């Protein structure tokens, strides 16, 4: 099972990818998480990607494709995977098709979680994350916890991702529509695109996503 999840930053694709990976027992590969881990480690990859991420720009294809190719060749991806945040350019999508094609495999479904720009800005610029357990809070839906600056579950400190600050948020959304929306046409052309309205509550979107997967695999 090889699923690609498409959606702008803030569309909820990370949350839905986590749910799908648990339900289907396949690996969840999040390119943004892999880059953030590298940036925190400060290794060679981290140093290369940090300045792109801080500006809200895409990391060049060459670096990104190499990192993801290594990751999906690892044993924990043998049963399949859901890709969250990759591909983001046509070059990446074609590189993925090639890498899978060499093994006689292919992307079977591209799920596109659709959310309006206004809602994306609202969601991203109010997002706070726990340093301890990574629980996500929002200034609008969880004002008490965000005001206290502490996680309700583990007591960890809440922080805002540097690329969730308003200026960078607008840049990331702009980059998404310029570079990533052509992928929607690409997967539509291949008959693999499934569009999901991502504006409801997490559980509502989850039901729609699971419905699409059942339609294909159940
Ligand atoms: P995300 O957590 O998916 O929003 O990703 C955070 C940042 O990581 C992005 O703004 C990019 O700088 C970088 N990034 C993640 N995935 C990719 C990708 N597929 N191609 C290029 N850059 C990426």
C-alpha cells in the first residue's frame, strides 16, 4: 500500500496520516519531521536544510529525494507507507514513481485534503506544540492551555514552530500553491486522486478519509 497525502500546511494532513498509518499498519513518513529532526541534530543534512525551512521555502529536490528514497527503502516501509509532505513538486512525484517502478510497485492513491487559505492561516498562526509529547494546541480552540504555556497531558512547555509565525505562514501557503498544486493535476490525470474536504472536525475528516480507503481496499 503506497499512499500519498496532499494538502497545504495546516490542512491536517499530519494528523490524518498518523491515523491512517495506525489503522493500516503501514509506515508514516513525514518529510517535514525528518528535516526538523536533522535540523535539531545539526548534522550535515540539518545544516543544509535549516535556512530553507526558516524562510518557508522548499528544500531543493536533490536533497529531499535522496532523503526520502533512503527512508522508503528501509525495512519498516516493507508493508507500505503513507507519505506526508512528500512529494511537493512534480520532480519529486516522478522520482517517487521511478523508485517504486523499479520494484514493480506504484502509488495507488493520492488523497488531497482541501482547506481554504483563510482557514489555513487561522489554523497555522495559532498553533502551539508541546516540547514533551508533541500534542498540538490552538490559541482559538484551547486558549486556556496556550495562555498557561504548559501541556495538559505531560506538563511540557508549549512552543510555536518558527515557521508557524504569521509572515512565514503566508510564504509557506504561497509556495504550496505555486509548487505543489500541479501535483493535484498530475495525480488526477493518473486516476489516483481522491479529494476530501478538510474543513470539519478531525473526526469528521477521519471518517471521510477512512471511507475513501475502504472504497479502495476493503
Ligand atoms: P512541513 O512540516 O511538512 O510543513 O514541512 C516543513 C518544511 O520542511 C517545509 O516548509 C520545507 O522547508 C521542508 N519540506 C518538507 N517536505 C518537503 C518536500 N517534500 N520538499 C521540499 N521541502 C520540504
